C-alpha cells in the first residue's frame, strides 16, 4: 500500500492540523493522494538534536530527531527512518596458502629489444594506441646512434602514456609515470664510444574508451632528447606486439613452454615474469590473492587474467588503492593451478598469499 501511494502520488499539499515542538522547530505534514483516493502522510522532524511531538489529524505523534514518519493511512506510523534496521557486511580474511617457497617459483626475464631486431621502423615517434591497435598496454620504442667518446649525458623523455621505462645499452635507467597530461623522465645516463642503444617502454593502464573527441586521443612517447640532441626524427624501431611473454602467451598451458624458465633468483628485477603452482583450498568461501608485496603488473590464474595491479601507487592516506584480487573458484582446478605474474617494478612474489574471505551480516540501527 505504501509503495502504491508513493507511486501514484500527485502534487504534495501542506495539510492537516499540527503543532510545533516546544523548541519552535516547524514540523511539516506532507499529504499525498493517489488515484485510489487513499492518501499517505509524511511527518518530518528537521531538528538534528531533539525529538518532537506533533498533532496531526487530531492524533499526537512522537518524531525522533532528523526523521520522517510515514503514515500510509494518515493515522498509523508504518515506517520511521530513524528506526531502520540495516544489514552491513563484515569481511574477514584468512591466509590459506603462502607463496613463500623459493623452490616453487620460476622466472623469465623479459628481453630488452634493440633497433636491429625490430620489424616495424619509422622516422618518427609513433602513437602507442594506433600502433598496438588496442591489443597491448605495452609498446617498445628503440633507437641506435653513434657517439664518439665515453661520456655522461642527460636523457629526457616526454610521454603522455601512463608510465615510461628507460634502458640504455641494456641497463635500466629509471622510470616515470603521469596521468592525463604529459610527463617527463629525466635521468643521467652513460654513453659509450661507438653504437649506443636507447630502448623505451611505453605503458598504458588500459585505454580510454569514452568521452568527446575520442578519435583524437593519443598516447605514447612524444619527445626524446639526449643533452641538446633531439632524437624525434631518427629512425625508430618498434616491437608492436607488446611484451614477448605477452605475445607468446606464456601465462597459458600452451605458451609457458615457449620460453626457458629459470629457478627463482630473488633479485626482484624489473620486467620479469614469475610462475608457480598451487592447489585450490577447500570450502566455498571466496578467494583473493594478496599482492601487497608486489609493485606493478598483471596476474593470471590458469591462463585467465584476474587484473592489472599497481600496488606501489598509494592513496593520500599512504595505502594502496587495492591489494586483494579476487580469484573466481570457477577458474580453479583441485590441484596444480598455474599462477603467473609479470612485474614491472621490484615486487617480491615470496610475500604473496592466497586468502579466503568470509562475510558475516550484522544488524545496525
């Protein structure tokens, strides 16, 4: 009857006989009349500290502070907002499995390409999104040039992707990240006498898929400078397939044997793949992977991606925005489940745990 009254109501009318409380706060009676001829009343107490007593239709009503009483028949209170019983969930997590055994982990270092082993080449810095055709978060840019002596220099890279990693002659030289606008990586580097190789990895955390002028949006590296030498119009090589491990799908049963895995070394290198196996915990509780020890990357379970993670980026409260990543039980087998991660930063897979999540419902008034 209440739902019908609300659904069929017409313009509210101030009606009825009412009195204000001794504090002088005006209490209002809203009366709605539906097509059926019934009306419904709403009695409001706007005082945020004190209860109020009012008379409506010659009946006295006690109104709790900051509440609305609903009278479907304009006589009896069927519902008051201050006396609502709600359910809220309490979550507790229990560690079911620790991935802390070095012997159970294997690793594969993502190879760093150089100009000579790339197939796509252009005399320009290409756009990330149009080059990868929305198939990968990753795009390698690489260039080679001659230098006449051993020297120190400054590398400056401007990008409007989300992250850029820099390698010089195979050695890691730093990274930077941004957001909606251009950002710069500026790091000192060492050049050698002869041929030098600059390799940059442009990284997106997903691509824009909405908004005005979407067709004009770009991403990727916009400018590269070493000291006063701009390399924008040099011939660049591109590995547009993304990461090699990604292209070979080494996170799947069919792909994991396409590369040579080695025993876990514990060096926590940049751009490294990790894999291990685990048995599914018993029970029906939801399961979540705690990636609090990792940095940035993506994780797969039995070939199914359960999401990108960026644990090293913290909120203003100095906490990761997300630490636990749900593993649907439908993804799991009773035994020998494959867990594979690609880590861009210095994450420690030995700190990963598989937790069960129990949810209890409690009443709150």
